[in-house]
C-alpha cells in the first residue's frame, strides 16, 4: 500500500528518480495516481525545498517540481521520510498554498 511520505523510485521512461509521495492516504487508497515531488541531489537555495538525508545521501525534496504520476510508474520503495522532515514539508506546503 502506497502511503504519504513514502519514498519510491519512479519510472520516467529514460530513468528512475527518487520521489516522495505528498498526496493524503485517502487519495492514495482510491485513485490510480498520486501527487509526488522528486528528491534531487542538485541542492539550491530555493525557499520551496526541504533538505533530506536518505540512504546516506544528502538531497532536497523539490516542491517546485511537484507532479502527478500513475501508481504503475512506482518501481521500488526505498524508504520513508523521518517525522521532522514530514512536519517541515507540511509546514512549507501550507505556506505555499495558504492565502
């Protein structure tokens, strides 16, 4: 079962990229697609990025590059974000979309 804040390798045709699931579990349980953001090792000083350490590598969740993908594009679960990173992402999403 796909859950919010799980990290998967996602197939984009030419390569696999690590992505974190952002959509709520209620949506993930019923829809064939989900909202995700890539995890990149190209670190930038953008206000829409959250630092993360995964499998010994430092990177950023790139909320400026959110997109929707089909569940069939998921290839392998590679982890779950820690609680502090989850809270930081939720706070940033609220600030990005709040009036």
